[in-house]
């Protein structure tokens, strides 16, 4: 073991890897649990100190990354090494060190106000606005005056259920959910809402604020996270409503299009892990989000509160297209069209191998990307029953093989 050979250079490479994969995938890939207390603080971001050290070991010439069980000394040892290299290590209470999955879960399950039996749109409007800003790389934190102006205008235009133009409601509530932060303010935001006290508090403090950093980072870097959150928000809040004008207003119109498909996979830069690693990590994260959605609504069933047919998961569709790498997934395909769409993407259709109405899942393990010919055969060809069996196996195998790349320990 040569932990003491590690310099700032390897630590910075490990932090860059963590930024790229996302905290959860990074921890899973290297076999670490989230740090309970000691977090490495660098350029305003927090990292799991021991996991960073283990990964950094892999950037030493001729060495490989170390898993948690492979080096002793525990967190204290890691902290001493990092401090010795001039890094700042902070103590964080465990409830602040939420994993990304927990944060996303809280986004979708966030508490809501109801008006006349319907969930109010304050919080989804606020979140979608912030998601659009993150996607465009706009600053995470914004002065209260600007937040207030932008949100009041959006609530006025899109609040379909008598929402007042009161940006303080959703911001205070999202803070309590851990999704939003007001970093300059210490202490609790008043819990009462719908009254003058909350309005006064915001008028007096005018708090600078924005999305919590892990949420902002995910919205910014992870297409499947954006789609999964959108799936969740549209399914929960916009039943029977047309969300298109709001999505256009916040700059997310393209997210909800059938064209929403992965762009060319990013090329690996020098000295970085192969692109498949981040793709597999993204696939795994996406599947987990889709499974959370299934768990909420019951696989193959629909939420009885919804009056309209639930939208199929755009996140699942996105993952299947990513997995296909632009090629028809039917092993017997005789050739897909050579042309591409206006968006320079392969002409592929995503098929649910088993009909959802007959108990199939809206999940990548039961979905395939097909060229229009194969899709037609699967829908109305005389060999469709046989093809269905083949495609089910293909979907399951391809799904599993990407998951294995993200988590070799699954074997
Ligand atoms: Zn085909």
C-alpha cells in the first residue's frame, strides 16, 4: 500500500471523477459507503474523504484504486492524510450528507399544498424553473429580488389552481424539504405558510438562495435525472393539464419531446476513464429512479388518483436509446435506414416488448430500441409472437450487461 505516495494531483483527479460520475455512482463504483462525518471540502463542494483517497490511489502510476476494506485506519487516518496535503476537511452532521437518490426521492415526494383536492403547482413550477436554469449553466444562487420577480411572473402565468403570486411559499417549503438552500441565513425559515409572517420574513431578510448543490449538479449534468424528475412531476401534478406552455417558458420544452434522445456519447478525454463508465453509471442511476417511480405507483398499475392515462417514462425511453448506441436491438435486423433525423440521431423507435395494459413494465429491462421495419414486424408481422420472445430476452440481457459495467459486484 502506498497511500502516503498520493499527492494533491491524484486527489484532484479523484474529485474530478466523482464530479463526473455523481457521488452515488462514484461510491458504488469504488465500493464505499457515504461518509458519515468527515467530508473533504474543495471549491465549495463536499466529497467523501475516504472514498476519494481510495480512488486517488488508482491514479498513481501502476496502482489500482483501493476499496474501503483494503486500507485501515478508518476515517481519521484519511482525514489526517488529506489535511497533510493541505486540503480542508469538514465535519458534517449526517442528515446534511444526503445521497443523490435520497434527494431525488425527496424531490418527487415533496410535501405539497392542495387546493380543492388538487396539488398546488407552486413547488413544481419553482423546481422546473430552477431545473431550466441549471441546464443552461446559470448561477445556482440568485438574489431574492430576482427569484421573487421570476417566480411571481411564472406563478401568474401558469398557476392553474388559484395559486397566488407568492414565491415565498414554495421557497420556504423546498428549504424544509432539503431541496433549496438560503446559504446566508442561519436558523429556521418560519414554518407557517399562507400568512403574513412568512411574507414579512422574506421581505425583511431578502435571502439569496437556490437549489441545494447536489440537486443543482444533478439537474445540470444528468439528462436522465432531469427526465426522471420531469416524469415524476408531470405524473403527480399535471394530470389533465397541458404542461407544454410552462415547459416552454422555463426553457425545458425539448425535454418533453419525443425527440428527447441521447446525443452522441461524450468522447473520453485524456487521462479520464472510458466514456462507457459514465454511461453505465448514468444508466444505473436512471434505472433506480424509474424503480422508485414504479414503487410509488405500483408496477404496471396506474395511480388511481389520475384521471388520464399516465405518460410513459421519458427517462426509461432515454436509457434504452443510450443503451442501443444508435443501433436497432433486434438481433435479426436486416438493416436500419441509413438516414438520420433532423437532430442527427438514428431513426429508432422505442418499444415496450410487453403491452403495459397487459402487465408489462415501463422499465428498460422490458424495452428495446427498434428500427421502423423491425418495429412493424413486432407490431403486425406474422412472426410477431416469436419475435416478442426473442426481444424480451435481448432487453433483459442488454439491460443486465450495462448494469454489470456500472457495478461489477452484481455478479
Ligand atoms: Zn431493425
